[in-house]
């Protein structure tokens, strides 16, 4: 077993304290430079540094894993309260929506979705509540003019159009994913959301569903999708045949008429 | 403000966990923090995140640190870490989490506090020194000792497995 305290003796001029402060960029420039040079030439020092970095990385990874751990009941109840006052006008908890619009869904299934994903979503099946201002105007432009499969960057937000289809009311809808990065304290946090927008009778795009995926640290790679939730919504919207690329292009050319 | 608070929760949990060393107390600490923020929103000009961190930290120092109300949970980290684990979770992931959990348990309160302030709240050493009312050198040494201790514990835990 390595003992990093013993290893300190191999490079006596650079202490663990200095290495730790170096990791945090907290040393004077000359000292930072000195350690940088030593790291390039001193294998033992580089090994100590790598070991520290590995442990730091493991610690961060484990802390990020806390996001996957279920919250205490008390905290969950408080979150429900936080969600209610500001979002009740537009966002109704998933379980309530399912009860309102999808009688064939059992409460148990709805509850399991809620428990599994722990999110709320905005979902207007019959009368969408979210007006066109619910969609960023730049995204509206992409919905109007672009076929699926391409990624666009707007400031700190990335948008990828994923598919187009007609719902059970004959409205054209488009599914897209947004990925927004925000700085919170020392971390960059990534908010990924699956969205479905449909054209209304006036020919304007309206946000019909918004499904936040679990919040991630920027270093994590997002592979998971709430397929079940998304599929359930698509089912309820009666999403039938999805457009082919050619059909999408034709629709774009014709202004989605 | 509620939406901003909701966004803060994941980081507050990590922050609280770093102080508390177990999820049970961490969630309790986060819940208390949120309740206090709701009762007393940040003064004008103060960022919500910083306000919440400050309240969380003060709660930990003033109310939780001294209390050992959940000694049982902290004495049985295996139960604490795994009782809430999804059966399909990657096993390697669980082991790593448990190892880090145990390693963090081995740190003392002072070390965990400095680690939370600098590595999660993103404070400079100077800012952290002001918060704990100690010289910058103390922050530096506590953090270095915390990292060294974590590294040693993780190596110790990894070694027997690697030699199998």
C-alpha cells in the first residue's frame, strides 16, 4: 500500500499542502509555475499528484451519485410545496395530469412514474396551457425551418430537433431536446429537457409537454432518457406515423401547412 | 424563487452530505435549510445560492454538529448507503460510493467543513478562512490533510480488492 505521507519525502520541497492548493489554483503564480515544472520532471511528484487527483475525482463522482439516491420523505414533501405555488398555473404534477387525461393509466402506474423520475411536467393534451411565449423564439425559428437531427447552440443552450409527427387531433408536433448549462456555486449544472411543441390553429408553435431529465453535473455524460415518460405522452397524444426526413423537408418548404 | 430553490437542491444535498457524512442527516439539513430560506429570503443583493449555503452551513455548525441524534445511522454506513439503493444499480458504482462514504466518515468535522466550503461552495481559501474564523494557512492545511486522509482510505480499501 502506498502511503502518501511517506511519499512526501520523495519531493521534500513540495508538500501535500502545496499540491492541494495547486489543485485549487490557490498558490502565488511563481509557486504554481514551480510546481508545474516539477510535475513535468519529477515522476514521484507526478505520481503523488495523480493519486490525489484520482481520489478527488472519486469523491466528486460519489457526491454526484447522491442525486440518484431517493430523498427523505420530509424533503420530498417540501419539494412538492415548492412546486405548487409558482407552477400550478401551468404545470400540473404528472400523477394529476394522468388522472385528468388518461383514465386508462392506473394510479399505481402514475405513482410509479412519479416516484421513479421525481419530476413534474407541463402537459396540455386537450387545451395546451403554455402559450407560444413558452418557447424561446430562436427555437421557434428552428421548429419552423429545420428538419430533425441537427444540433443548434444558443448562448448557454443547445437544442436538438428529434422528430415530427401528427397528434390525434391532426396537429403537427415536433419533439426536441434542450440542454442548458448554468453555474451554481463551484459547479456547472446541466439541465436537460425533452419537449413537445405542436402547431395550433393559428399556425403558431405551442409547448405541449416538457419533461425535465435528472439534473447532472457537467462532467457527467447524459445517456439516460425518460423513455417511459416520453412514450406515455406520445401515446396519449396519439402520435402515429412519424415524419420521414423527406416529409419533414417538404413540410418545412410548405411552412408546415 | 421556488424554481431557483428547486434547482439548488442537488448541490445543497452534496454540500450537506459533505458536512454530515450521511444522507439521512444531509436531507434533514437540506430540508431545514429550505424552510429557513423560505421564511427568510435573501436580503437584496445577496445571491440565493450563497444565502442558502450560508444558512445550511450555519445550521450545521450551530445545530447539527454537536448533536449526535442519529448516531445509529452514522455508525452503520453500510445500511445508510445501501438501504436506499436501487437493485439494478451498477455494482461498481455502489462500491465506489460506499468507499468514499466511509472515507469521508473518517474525516473530522473541521476537515469536512473546509472541504465543503472550498470544493462545493466554491469559496477561495481566503473566503473559507473568514467563514471559519481561522488563518488561510489553517484552511490550506485542513484541506490538504482531508485530501490526504481520503486518498489513504480509498487506497486502503482498494488494495484488498485488487489483490484478490
